[in-house]
């Protein structure tokens, strides 16, 4: 029987998982609510998930929040799940399930997915911005994932957008939070469900004056981040990820905001080549594909 791979994407709200083959074809996928009480409860949930397919696994690929040492498999910080700080899934799971295990940061996993089979395939220099509670990211330079000296390359959430910033509300992760933008719009629209993104984008489509300033400000923030990245990395293409990236109006809004900056400051347009801005190919499932690609590269099943 052909063995396939289990890919797990650990998020603060849900844990997504999928069975994929070596070609990156998703055979099945689902999600469960993330256990946030403590590490033992969380690991019990993870082991129950793995046990359902453990008899036929070629490997386990994990995408996780926080800084990740991809060689050791250790997580630092844990992002929205601070009890993951110091957890080493590779050590804990590899021997137990008798198969290779690899761990990668969620933003970097998204970039790897797009490099492998998505919008950054054959792109020499590019980046992925994952819009969610904050902004995750991954940077591709010379066709390779850039991890940085401390595995922090692409942590766009901590970018400062004002020289006078002195509080969390002034960092990019706050201004670029898709979750916060949807909630603010939902509040203005008096929606009963403050996370109803579909209703919010219906209102954006209708140019509802109650929320357009919020939406436009959000697009301006993302466009500013893209421009700042361009000055440092000189990327050819930036792919916008996260569940919200499935909304064409968002991509169009960011593109328009980016063009507006160039029009307001002609020197920028004269000196910097424009960036291609588009949605990720895999949208909210990028991390599942990228975690698998990381595993295949680490175990030399595929070549870079």
C-alpha cells in the first residue's frame, strides 16, 4: 500500500490537517478546534489526530506559530499558543510513529507552498504575506527560503510603521490584522456575527460608506508594508495569503493602494520597479502544502 503524508497546520483557533501524496495532491483534509488549556491537553489532541492514520504514514509535516529551528524541530515563543515554547515535535513524534517529522514556522510554510506549486514557482525573489490575526510572512531569495540568523526573517507583524511608535497598536501586525479589520467593519454594520467576513465583503462590494474608510485604511497599511519590503529585498512578486486572500476585492484594494503611494510620491515610482501583487494559489491551505514541502526537502525526497 502506498504511504502518504500527514500535514498539520497549528493555528490559534483551529488545527487544520490533510493527507497528501508526494506530488502535493491533497487527498483529504479537515480541521478541529485547537485545545488552548495547556500543553498536555494539546498533545493528547495531536496524538489522537495522528493515531487515526498512523499505520500508513510516510511522514508527519507540521506548520506551527513562533520561531522554529527547522533542523532540531524546536519551537520558540509559540505565538498565540505560548505553551508551545520549547516544544520539540520532531523529538516527541519521530520515534513514536516511526516516520520522519519536520516542523516549520507557519509564515515560512506558506512561502514554501507557493514556491513549490503556487504563485512563486520559478520566481527568483518573492514573498508571501499571510493576513490573519497578525501578519505572517515568508521571503524567497535566489529561489530559496530566507530564514534569517534567528529564524525570524519575514516576521512582518513587528515592522514599525511610524518613527514615533511606542505601543503595540502602532506596529504592522495591529494595522494589518485581517481579523481586526473584519471585526471593526462588522461592528459598523451592526452584524450579529463579528467574524462574518462574507457579509463584510458584500458591503465592500456595495461601497457601503460606513466601512469603506476602514477597508481603505487597511489596504493602505498592507500596501505600505509591501513598499517597505520592496526597498529592502527588491522582490518580483508578493502573494497575499490567509483566508481573506480568496476575496478578489481585497487584492484589488491593495493593488490600488500601492499604485496610489507611487502616484503621491513620484520619486518612488521613478526609482523602484513595481511589484506584482496577487493572491496565493492555496489561500488558507498554503501551510499544509508548505509544511510537506519542507519535510520532503529535509529528507531529500525532493531537491531544491
